[in-house]
């Protein structure tokens, strides 16, 4: 009990006028106790001992004795028989900390006071309830300070559930009860978050000694139980409860005793049938008629730990409000047809039922959220265990002893499923289907399923965490498409023993580092696709859907609508998302050959992804990254960038002013063969003068309206582009120069809308004796030539104004 709760008890006692005097007395020693009591009651020290004792006998006094040591003996004048019958003495002692070193060493821990067991027994039921309610209100205040909102009334409802389990209850099951009952408000569809709040509440109740928690010796499972000396004081408060647990009953209560109850617990008895004999009647022919209990208000029924062998077929007919049913540790072999009447059933426990042979799946699918059948060898699940389309199921625990016979396991279509326990027992599992669930963490048990050949993760939008460091094995077939867009059939690694993975957030790859053994063992061929589902569905890129249509947009749509990689690559990464700055993608990028970045609104340069992660990329495509100001920034002459890159395609970088700047190592861009650059309206120039494109053969630039020159400074063409044979320059109205010198291998030049370009870098010594030029007639006629003989050798063809 917190000090605040004790003060509230004092204040309410004063306001209620139930007592003539109230006193809260610290107890340093028994000898000084009388003086301290007199001080609190404002009695002069000269008053005789007998006068004070007479006041204690005749007056109604609430006396709180603080910091009483266990084992202290009290003066006879404070014993129950020596005080007025309406007086109350509450004895407090300091609360011990939890039995963990961390708690013992936490000096900031709030100290609490515990009402001694003997004192509880002396209090009336109303007093006990008031004390507990005050404690619940205090706990509500403390939790709200941490953003966890429970009212005091809700906390008391949660606490009352514990009274169903006088022998204790697994903490996990107790928290499930709270959630199913709707006491954890706001988490009706998010089980994991609800469990976090429930855990905070459970810990708070433990701190205040309203619950006692401990762990089972054999299983390690956490147990929670209400102290018996508190439970015994709340008989009338449980008038809607029927609790007869562990009383060695051989028969259940009569049907009429069930009728107005909300919660019934008949756990841990010797009951063989849930019906009392009085519920059976026989006609003249000896035919038996069953009269099941009529209890429309019943929400919880616990029949666990009984030798039940059979449940009558009509037993559940009049329990339509039932939400929680526990038949664990019984000997039932089947569930009755009337189970289908439980249209509001949300939690079903069938743990340790060795004779149960089947689950009537159609009868329990309606609203069931939690299904437990640990250590129950259900034969009907062999070899294929299917729980498909249980749309409300959130938690499934199937740790079963005969799991070795299960080869296929599916929870496809369980749209609310967040937790799945027991996978580690499926040692012979070949196929696992988690498609369409709300599972957030990829189960780590999968790595130990050595016979698993196929894993389906279609439409798993909520999967966010994969601990790749703990994964040692992957199935041969992994169908992972979070967006359910059938992208796998588009992937070029499909059918080549490769892995296609489509996810909504790059953070999923955060723990997949660049040197993980998975790259060598499993990801020799992969296609990873990152795309938020809502962005995949957008149709804003269609230029015919906007008010103004631009020629460049139409061109881009025609050319890039189905823009596949130009070569079949084994290691592909495509990112189509405006979310975030791609934290954790470096390990994948480091092992990528084909990289496509689309529609990112955070990256300002690929250097943000660390240039060493770009070292293996062969083809790179950057599209609609509107915050990108440059493609890459060189940091040092000793650091090579893109030294494996062969093809570069850049489209619609609206803020980019330069393509590559800074200092680069000698091997940077040395294998680059083709550059395609479109619709970058702010580009002024492209390359640092230090870059040499020794293998560049194709350069196409379109719709860059401010581009003036290709290099920062003058650059000699025969040095910068020694192998360039195809050059395309479209709609570059500010372009003045290409380069100095000449292009020795130029074979084909296409131009359109480059009216300020008056000189072509050709020389009489060009190895190609007759280069071809396509362009506009007025542009051709205004060109300046150093050697008219060169002009005569060129094959010029006029470009149609609408040719794409």
C-alpha cells in the first residue's frame, strides 16, 4: 500500500464521522507507543494511563501503526477485546523489495507499506474493499504518468478476475483474460500492445501486494495469486461469481445456481460430468432428456483440471454470452455440437487434453481470438494442420507432443493473428503458410526446422522485425510478398533458384549485414523489392491524369512504363518508397548488382548510403528522388566509387544541379558503358573534370533545360570519352558545349532543341569516316565548322519534330 493510499484512508475516515478519533502513529519502540498515541489524540501528557485506556475502550478510534516490525508484541490495551467494537487498528510494516539484485539496488524505488495479515482479518469487508479501491486509484495515477491509462474501477475489475483462481493462474493467461474481457481499452485488435499495458498493470498490482507472483519450479511459468487473507474478506463482492475450486467436488452445482452468474470456476475438482444429476430426466421408456443450465449472463466458465470424459451435446445451448472457456487437463475426446452456439466465444483453452482427437474448426471460427492446446495430441491435425481463415484469431499456442507427424501447417487468412507459439515442435514440417496474418516478428524457430522446404509470407504487411543474425537456414522456396501484388512473377530470379522478397520497409533488412553467411549460402540469387503498399497503388504518374501535359512526361511514360533491367542480374534491389532514409539497407546494397531507387523524398545523394556499399552495382537507376541534389559526391582520390558500374539511368531529379562532384579514385566509373539522363531541370553541368569515362559508349541526355556543359571545366573529348560512339542531346536549350577536342569514336549524334550548341566535337581524323547526325535543319545550317571537309563527310538526316 502506498503512503498516498494510507493518507486517503485517514481523510475518508475523518469525513465519514464513523470514528471519534483518528491517529497515525510511528512506532519506534513499544514503550513509547502510549505517549505517541496520546500526542496524536491531543491528550495532555499529564493524563493518567488509565484515563487514556478508558478513552480507547469507549471511543471509536481508527489507529494506524506505522513501521511495525514482524513479531512485535503489542500492549494488551491495543488487542481487539480491549478496544471499542467499532474501533480499527491497522498495522503496517515496510514492504520488502523484489528478490532481484536490480530492485534491491534501486534507491529511487518508492517504499510502500503492507497491511499485516492479522489486520486484514480484523477489517470488515467494506473496509477491505475501500482500501483496495484506494490502492487501485493510486496505481491508476502512477500508470497514467507513464502514458498507460486505467481507471481505478478497471483495475479493480482486473483484480477481481484473479479471484477465479484461488490456486493461482499463469500470468500470461491472466493478461489474456483482461484483454478478452475488454478491460485493456484500445487494444481490441493489437494484442502485443495490449499485453504491454497488461504487464505494467500486473507489475503494479504485485508492487502493492494485491497479487503475489512467483515462478513454477518445473516449467518456469509465472504464476499470480491473490493472498488468501484478502480473498476471504470479499465473499459478498463475488455474488456474481461461483468459485468452488480445489474442493474435491464430484458433482457440479445444480443448474439453478448457475443462472445469474457471470463467472464460474469449477477447476481442480473430481467432476466427471459438467451436469448435475438433477439436470437429467427420464421418460417411461428410460429415454434421457438433458436440461442444460440457462445462464445468458455467463461470460467465463472454467472446468479445467477435472476428469471430464464427455460434455453433453446440448450443454452450451443457453450460454450465448460465453467469452472464455477452459477445458484444459480433462479427458474429453471431442467437443459437443452445441459449441457452435457460443457465437461470442473469444478464448478457448484445451491444454493437456490427451484424449482429444479433433477440433471442430467451423464451430469455433466466429469470434475466437485465443486458442491454446499445448500438449494436446490432436490426431486430425496430422499430416496437415490448417487454421485458415480464422479472421479474429490473435494468439495460437499448439505445442503438441505428436508434432513430428505434421508436415504442412497453415494459418493463411488469419487476419488478426499476432502470435504463434509451438513452431519449434514441428520437426518434420515441409510447408509453412503465414500469409495474411498480423505477425510482426519472423519466428526465429524457423531456422531450426531443417526439413522446411517452403515458407509463404504473402500479404504480411505487419511483419517488421527479422533478426537475420539468428537465422542459420532458409527454406528452398520463400514466397514473401508483403504487398500481395504478385510481383514475384515479374522477378527475373524466380525459377532460377533465387529468392524474391517484397517488403514495405527497408528496416526489415537492418540486421542483414554485408558479410552475413546468408549471402554465400542462400542469397547467391535474390530480388529484394521495397515498396509501401499504398504507394504501389498510386496512379499519379500518368501524365494524362493531370491538368498540364508536358512532352517530357509523355516521353518518360512511354519509355519507362515497363522499364526492366537491360541484363538479367542475379542480385537485384528495387526501392519504391518515399518513407524514411533507408536505414539498414547497406548490407543488401553492398551485395547488389542491379539497383533501382524510385520516389524517395529524403536522400540528397547516394553518398548518404555510404559509397563503399555501391562497389558491386553494375546497373543503377534513380527515378523521381526529388530531394536528391547530386547523384554521388566523391570524398577522396583514394576512394573508388561505382568501379563496377556499367549502366546508369537517371530520371526526374528536380533539385539536382550536378550529377557527380568532388574527388574520386582512379577506378571510379572506369567500367561505365552507358548513361541515360532525363528530366533534371536544374542541372547546370554533369561531371567533375577529374572523371575519365574510359569505357563509355552511349550518352543520352534529355529535357535538362539549364544544362550548359557536361564538365565543370574544359575537358578534352578524346581523353574523357575515348570510346563514345552514340550521343543523344534532346531539349537542352542552354547547352553551349560538349567538350573540347573531339570524340574519336562518334558514330551517331541525335539532337533536338539544342539551338545554342554551335559546334560538334568532330575531327578530320575521326576513325569513323562517315558519322550520322539526326537533327533539325535550322540547327544544322547554323553550325560552325573548323573544317568544311568534315561537314561534307557527315550523313545528316532531318529529325521529325514529334519523333520519340
